[in-house]
C-alpha cells in the first residue's frame, strides 16, 4: 500500500479526487473504521473549493 500511495502522490491525481476514491472504496468494502478514517483525514481538503 505504501508503494501505491507514493505512486499516486507522484501521478498528479487531484488530492480531493483521491480522497473521495478512498472513501468510496471503504464504502464498497463495508469498512466503517476505514470510512471514518478517510473522512477524518479528508474533511478539510474536501470542504474547500
């Protein structure tokens, strides 16, 4: 996973989009812990325009 995180960081993918992807993947997996973690990590990033 750390390799993937490093690759994504260098890819130029928008950080807001990547945060939303993580949240959606957690929803699909049904992992409440991961949803809470990703929402918490991205709350400031996702609330800005």
